[in-house]
C-alpha cells in the first residue's frame, strides 16, 4: 500500500514539475487536456489518488510527454 501512495505522490510531483517546465498554468493544461480545472488541481495536489488511464493520457498529451514521464 505504501508503494501505491508513493506512486500517487510521484504522479503529482512529476505533473507539477513537467507543467512548470512548459510554463503552463493549471487552466491551460485543463483546456489542452479537455479536463475540468478541478480535476487537474486535484491531481497536482495529490488529492486525486487514482487518476484514470484516460486522464493520464490526456495530461501527457497536453504536456507533450509520455505517460511514463508522469508515473515514473
């Protein structure tokens, strides 16, 4: 269970880092990914502990990275 929590924290921290590298606001990522702003905020803050593969795919496309970049 600890490894799952660690991977979820990793998603949040990787997402925040990749978003900052692109210089994108949360609003821009939400728009590019066709996700609600609330969803994006909840993922970056680590509140959403289990984003779906569909959501991760949309985020990866919006940031022009692979899903692996978000989860590893």
